[in-house]
C-alpha cells in the first residue's frame, strides 16, 4: 500500500472555516484529517504542497516515521503552521491504517479504556440575559460542566472595543450571580482567550468569592511559561492551558512544572494523534488530565474521541454544539457520517477508522472565502488580543 494523493479542501462551515485533508492510498482506501489553524488555511495548504513532494509513494503504515520526516524535513522545524499541516496528514494516516486493519482508530493507540467521553458545554454569550438563559437550558438538560466564552464586546456600540478592566469587573459580577443560580455542584470555568495580563488576572480572581470558579482557561498568552508560573503563585484557581500549543516541547514546561492543571491540547494543532498521545502520557506522569480543545468540526471531534478512549487521564471534551446553541460546524451536508452527541457525551465508536465521512463533491462545488477573526482594540486605539 502506497500513498497516491493528498488533497486539501478549505470550506466555510457555520460561522467559521475548516481545512479538510484527504490522503488516498493506491488500494482505494483513504483517510480524513483536519487542520486546527482555522483562518490560515492557505498557509497550511502551502506546507502540505511541500510535503506532497516526498509523501506520495510512501507506505501509510509507517505513521511515526512519516511524522518524523514531515517534522524534520526543513531546517526551521516546528511552529503552528507546520504542526497544523502535520496534524491533518497524521490523523488521515491513522484513519487509513485503521480501515486497512478493520479496527477503530483507538485500537492503534492502545485500545479502548472507556465506553463514552464526557463533554463540557462551551457557552458563548454577549450579555447577562443570554448567559443566564443558556446556562439554565444546559443545566436542565443535564450538563455538569460549563465553560463560559464571553463576547460582551459584540453587543456594545463599538463591537471591536475591549477594555480588560471593564471586562473583569463585569464578568466577576456575572459569575457570582451565575454560581448562585446553578448551585455548587456544577463545574464552572471561563475562557479569557489570553485577553488579560498577569495583574488583571489576579484582580479578576480576587473580585469573586472562593469557589466561584473551578478553572480559568488561557487568561494570558502562552509564550512565557515564567509569566504563567508567576501567576500560578498569586491565584488559587486551576488553569486550563494548551490549545495554542504545537508540540510536546511547547507544552512541556507547563506540565513538568505543574503550571497547568488541565491540558487543553488540540489534536489538529499539536501534531496529530502521534504527538497527542505523547503529550497525554507526559501529562499522566504529572497527574494532569486532558481537557481537549474542540471547536473545529466532526473530524477533530472524532479524532479526539479516539484519543480520549485510549487515554486514562481525561476530564472532558469541549463541545460547542449543545442544547443551548448550534455553531453549524457539524453541518450534515458536508459530514453525512459523524459522531453523534448523546446528551452530554459521545459514545466511543466501534466502526473502522475515525467514523467520519466527508462530502468531497460539495466541497469542490462550493467557493471558499477566507475569514478573519475580530481585531479588538482598546479606548486609545491600540490593538489587543482576540
């Protein structure tokens, strides 16, 4: 069996964009993968064009060897663009090999350890009424873990304006009220999307009673482990960090120094299933659970379900399509076969491969329009993080 072709399909799905990669073998089998670097699809496709030069004609069964060749095939190895390209191909190779062996992907990762994968609900809101309404819906439907994704800036007169100090004061008030409504048994976290500084994060946590938050996700940028380590000493709320990280080396200090308490790895960014399994093992050594990042679509969801099935240290998987809202990322027109959410969990599949099918014909007939994420600015006009 040899790799015959590698095809890229950038598509607009819901409010976002995705890059699907199809790796075909000369015996008729194919595998599907996806890039996690959304909004930069053309950059990832450019890297994949380089990879094609040496991947076509290779044996897809040699997954680890091909991963090493992709990673080491340039002097300037690594980085998020290259890692996203590797991830998409790596996941597709697992899909091919599992189909070839007639087993689910998790069998290639050590076998199934659990029958289902619990999820947390990602709750996006722009004001208090929306937050309260969606939270009540989710709790009423049995969701036990809520992760808030505030987008209050969208409801202001200037939807691109974000002032951190204003935001932390408002979010602290919201969270205290919400905790009173949902009770103590619900796990409650917030994703600040690296919009804060170290002192702003400390101020935010200090504004709330102990026990209001169960975790805070990515309050500051991740380039400096030392900054996160300093922040770790100043607040007692657990961190969830890792969705932006592109290798085991990138995330290593956060795990080995016990800076983070949950690892938010993304199989479509970290280097695919090959690298994700190694990160999971490193986290297990330090008693840290996975809390995988999963905003992309069914291929990322399926790959992460297989990873979670084969790992012992898993807390829960992100889910953005819930009883309270639908992002459209799992559009059935593009994905006629995909994982099905049952309540607040995914049942681990038993079918060969990933268990996803992609409408290639629709993708080819649909014009792709690159999208850009919002660019936030402060009152003085300077840019800040989205």
